[in-house]
């Protein structure tokens, strides 16, 4: 099996079909997280645990949170991102890549606060082809969306979102995508696209932003990260596997 064959299913999921374990997961990239907040690799980790290590029913809860004030909301986020970017035979999913921590950090900073954008009235209902139109900040959208996920789980299945089966979580996420759910100040589709974009960025961003744990996202795609030089490989006629490097490891 060649490297191209090995990575086809993951690339196909991201670029073409948009299907994640039973639910139609689509939408474009809305807003850019990268560069908004630089990660802090010094977040506390309890003895005997590994930062970003997935735990039963959640994201492990082993790093300090910056935006979310309770673990229940954070675990809803973790499970939702895992359905969008699931673990498979090629490598870890969103939880294993520490994507929930990436999003938590971004929501606590300039990205979540919309601090670099014009956020004054009037607020008019925009077209689906337009960019950001809401009066809500991104972190307010996320908090509302996660609360609605929990309420939908209670209404549809009489249990918490994190206790649902995968197909049940997919049903709720698909309801957001198809705008079967009403949100205040933002469309459900816009929120879904925001969540999906943040998930993918967390999976492939430089690890200094607290996602892409151990550069596993890059390794799955054969991406070398930030190399100081390709002088020793540039003349090679064969594909060269290069151990990826993060900006945080450059000297």
C-alpha cells in the first residue's frame, strides 16, 4: 500500500464526501483561528496523566480550561468534535488530537471575543453567501450551541448529549446543519460551519496553538510542518518522509 492509498479515506472525508460516521458534515471555513491566540504549553497536567489523552466519555479533563467554566459543557464540545473528525485506522480523532483544548483556548481570546472585528449595530440578516453578520461573539455562539445540543439530547433521547450513541449525536449535528434547530442571533447552519471549521483547524494547526497533539494530524497527511530547510531532500526524485517539526521546536 502506498502513502497515497493509506491517506485516501481521510482526505476523501475532508475534501469530497463530507460524511462523518453516518451524518452529513459539510460547510465551508468561516473565520480563521490560526494566529489569534498562541498556545501555552505550560498548562498544568496532573501527575500520571498525559495532556490531550482521551478519557472515557470525554476529552480526559487533564488540562486547565481557559474559556469553559464547567467540565460538562467542555465534554459536549469534545464529543461533537469527535463526531466531525472521528478516530479511525489512520490515526486519532479530534479528542486524541486535543482539538477541544484548541477551541477552548481560541474562544477565550481574540477569536472568541471578535476583538479584531467591527461589532457595532446595525445588525441585519445576511445572506448565506456572506460572512460574519451576527451581533453575537463567537464564544457566545459556541456556548449557546452546546447548550442547545444538550437540550436536544434531553428532548429527543431523554439523556445527556455525552451519553448518546454515535448515530444519535449525528442526528443532532445534522439538525444544526439542515437548520432544523432555531438559535438566537445566528443560524444553526452558521454555527455548525463555525464548529466544523474550528475542529479542522484544531486538527491541523501548529501544536503551539494547543491542538494537533504530538503533530499527529500532520503525520496522518505526511505534512512536514515547519522545517528550517529542505536542502537535503529537494533533489530527491522519490517521496521523502520527513519527521514534522512545530514552530515551538525551532531554535
